[in-house]
């Protein structure tokens, strides 16, 4: 069976973990944490980066930093992972879901402004498959209504919008290093902060509500409990694993984008023949090779294609079930129909994508399906 995903190891993960252990400091915020954080700040222009144990944790930090309170409203797409919403729900927010674009799971910008009220506090665009949302329009709305923009860039490492790194445009952003992402740490994530108002408090929240980071920099003579927070920072073991991946980032990216291009070129004629849509990249966005998906003409066609590929020893999978129709939130949703989000729920199919993938073999099997 060709799996949907297979974690790629560069060969230095265990070496760096051993080095981290030998330093005698493996609890976090050590040498490898600093190396990772410095890389992302220098490479992508984020003002401040803090590693976290997951992207969910990074989103929860964003919700705390945004000072989300009970009754505040947060606008986001419905076609996303539960972490995007739950980070704000836990702070007491009401989630206001917007529909996806007709040809792309990203949030439909034209649907956002009618949803803004006096209670709206933030917009959370999700860069699905690493493809940029229309950030100019989103930031213009944020400026007009004095809102915060928090980019869910879980899938968007090393992807750009008009030359700007995704995650560097909004006030804050969250990234994932889960084993299904381009570079991985098993679990793992990071928060990127681009508004200086939030940097000092982010460090405190990251350090369990203490000013411990300031203490270790010699800025205060003792540290204590000064704010809310949690144990968001990962161990040095996770950071060491991630550093081995970061060193090979461009090498990994080149291979994944090559796979993506092979899918795109190899399936074009077959997809048109079967009334299936393939991914496209907007002119203002780049492709980071995170995912290659198809949009089938119907739920039935997708189900049949999944079963056919399983018999051919290829594991292809669908993705999110729209959050507005989820068991937890459907009674809280305002009953608006989100047609495109539901369409992607029923018809989107993700093909295998990982570094060591035999993509030629997968394409050969797919094009035999009629």
C-alpha cells in the first residue's frame, strides 16, 4: 500500500537529539530552540517566533494575545481543522463561519464584510494547502474595522503572497510541524508575531505566565507569576529534531514541488475527461508542495475513486467536514448555507504526498480509472 503520508527523516534527527541531551538542558528554550527561532525570523521576516508543542498551542496563544473574551466574534472559514476554531471557543468567542471560494477552499473575501459586527474581534484566514488567501483585501478590512488578523498557516511553511512569506502579513500566525507537514517534529508548531505590541506578553504566556525569559536574559533580578499562560514551549528534543529538518528545508521543498508538478501535468487530461478539477495556483501566490488535491464531480465519484485506488494499493483520503455542520457547533451556527464549504467536504480528495513518493506509479494507476 502506498500510504497517504510517510514522515521523511534527513538522517541527523537522532544525532541532534543526542547533542541536545548532552547539553544537560532538554526542558526547552535551549540551543536548538534558539537556532530554530532565529532561522524563521531571519528567513521569513517574522518579528518574533516562539516554538510551541503544536499548531493548536500556537493558535491558543494567539487567542490569548488577542484578548478574546466571552461574546467576542471571530470570523474564519468553515472548511478547516477544528484547532482553528477551538482555540477561540475556549476563550469564549462565538465563531462566525464564512464560505470558501467556488474554486478554492480558502475563505471567500466577498463574504467577510457582511459578517462583521460591533462584536467582531478578529479574522482568521486559513491558507489551505499552503496557497495564500487574498491578504491585501483581508488586511484592508482589518484596518477599516480595527480588527486583528491571525493567519492559520499550519500548511503554509515556505509559501508566499506577492513576495511576502505567509505568516508575516497578519498581526500573528500559527504554523504546524506535525508529521503530515513539509518539515516535521512529530508534533510541534510555532507562533509568529508581527505586531510588536504582542511580543513581550507572548513570551510570558509561553513561559506559563511568568517573566522567566526576561530573567534569563538578565532584564529582571527574579521572576514570578505575572499573567495567564501555559506550558506552550516544546522540549529541546523536539527542537533538535526540527533543526535537522530545517537544514534540509529547500531540499525537501524541491522534491515535494516536483511531485506536485508531476501530478498536475500527468493528471490534466484525465481530470478533464472525467469532469474532475485539479488544483490551481493564483497569480499572487506560490506553491509550497504541501498537498495535491482533486475536486470530484460528486460525492459518489469521490467514493468510487477512493475505493478503486485502495484496490490498487494507493491510499487517497478526503479532508475536513465543514465545522458549521459538526456535532459540536451545528446548533451554534446561524443556519446560513455555506455551499462551497460543503462542496469541498463532499468532493475534495487528497492524493499521497511525501518526500519518498513514487508519484509516477500513483499517476499511472489513477489514469486507468474511468
